C-alpha cells in the first residue's frame, strides 16, 4: 500500500489554470513525489470548464459565497457544487491519506480565499468551493495547501500525519473478527506510542486506556474507525520542541543502565543544544537510533518516532 495524496493538478505542472498555465511546485512533484502516489484533481476542468477560461472569484456571503466569473459575472456555484459532491464520492473510494490544495484558488483554496462584494471590495475570506465540500466530507483527513507547506513545522506535521495514517490502515488491512482487529491496533499503538506522544500526550494516554479496556469490542469496523479518528485528532496537534524533549527523555531512560558517564554527558550536551535551537531534531534522534542498535532494544528499534517518514525528505533537519 502506497501513500496516496490528492493534489491540485496545477501543482504537478498540468496546464489547467484559467490562463492556460500551471503552478508547478517542484518540491512536491520531484521530492515528495518519489515517496507518494498523487491523485490529481482540477475542479474547474473536471466540472466542464475549458482552458483557457474566464477568471473567477468568490462573492457574497462569507459563510456561503458564490463562485462567479469576474467579467461576465456568470454564476458557476451550483455547477461546481454538484460536481464536487460527485467527485468526493469517487475520492471516498480512493483510500486517500491526505490532500494538497492550491492556495488562494476560489475552487481549491483550503482557507483565506478572498470573498468580494458586488462592487469588487474584499469583505472576508473563506475556503474555495471544492475544498469546502472535501473538508466537510473528510473532516479529519490531513489537508494542507502548498503555501502553508513552505513552513517547515507545518510540512513535517502534514507528512508525518499522512505516513502515520498509511501505516495504520495497512496494519488493519485484511482483518476479520474483533479479537484480531484489537490485537492489530494494540500492536500499532505500541509501535507508535512515542510518535503520538510527541503530538498530544494526553490523547495518547486516553487512546491507550481505551484499547486496554476493549476486551470485547462490539464491532471491528467501529473500533477501527474510532481509533483512526482518535489518531488523526492527536496527530493534528503540532509536535513542538518542548514535546520532543519530553519524548526524547522518555526514550533515553531505557538506556540509563547502559550508558557510561561520558555517553550520558554527550547526550545531555546534545539535548541542551537542541533545546537552545542550535541543533536540529535529527541529531538527538540519530543518537537514540544508535543506542537502540548498540544495546539491543527491540521495542525501541520498532518505534516509528525514530523514523516516521523517509530520511530523504529531511523534515527533521531544520533547527
């Protein structure tokens, strides 16, 4: 099972914009694209509008704006919404792990798309029409736009969430029976314990208690869905340096009887440098991976926190 990401088609270099151009994002196509399968979507083209076409914008009520062309003021709202409902039905069967929207697009903007009044003045901001329908249909699915992904913390959080969701669905695939489902989910939670803690320690503990109490789950599908929802809510919280330090200290505690005085001093120096913003997260994590290999901790070697996504993406390399 590969990571499957929906994405605005123009970000992959497809010439589908109103002016016949594209908005290629090379970091998405050429870097992230080596590790995921993209599912391109262009709302305007797919709902039957041509290329090139008249530019559009959102107008009217900020809570429920209309989509109209700028020059002729043709109202395309109903056409776009009808298509969006059909398309999200199709995407529900595509097993997506996330979606990357085109920022500021009146159809695909995730947020902060300008809404105008009839005189052309900006009265507020809202999601694009397709993005609004998509996010209402899949409220917990990881979504971002390419503008927000330029922030290293948001980029890491998004990619971490989609890879975690992929691993969870993979772990639960082809299970039959409540007992087997519970066992698979408990094993997943054990491997991802520290990763979830780095995002939301309170939710991680609640999720663990719920699993411990799931002796006779009434329905395997319900259990899978409930845990997935809890997982996505927990992972949506940003993992901050303070939270990472907490997790790092938990993990290094497993080696308190193995490390000599010099190694403990080296570890404390590295951890302090990370706290002070002088070293990126990859440095203390690399040390913990070394300890896990050197001192034979199978439990820690299996912790996804130590490598939650491909190293080539360099998501933990920024200080």
